[in-house]
C-alpha cells in the first residue's frame, strides 16, 4: 500500500465527521427504532495538503497519478492526532492547488477512513 510522501504535510483544517449510517424506523406508537447500518464508522477528515516547493508539488502529482491511480486508491499516512499510522483515501479524485508563497503550495481536501477511534 502506498505511503504518503514525507515531503507532504497534512494540516488538519480541522473538522472530523463520524458516520455509522444509522437507520431510523418510525413506529406507529412510541419512540422510533434505530440501528447502525455499518459495523465500523466512516471517519471523514478535512485536511490541507502543504508542500514547500514546486518540485515537491510536481512529485506529489506524479505520486497521485501513479501510486493512487488518479486519486482513487488507498494509502497510509502518519496520524498526527492519534499517533501511529492511518489508512485512508481521498474523498474526491481532484485537487486544486494554490500557491501561497513563492515556493509553497497548498490544496484543500477530505480523507475518509474506516473506524471511529
């Protein structure tokens, strides 16, 4: 499984959503019944990708195209919040880069992973 390149910094923008896909059934009388649709929550994190040079941005673009199959694949990255590594994928297969200085670039995105812990 591909590893997020070390020259890419993840800045959590920060927002996190946990979704268990709860199914709610209204009853004729009394309180509605609820049950989770998924056995594990889907966690979505809002992130900002930061690279500090145009060369790193171009290298990331190549990694995105080849290792992630155009942004569709799963990868691992060091989790700065919980420690250890996390397996995730990008929610959308498109990034819009923005130059924030003469060399640095950033892009907003969302990562999704399984498990809510």
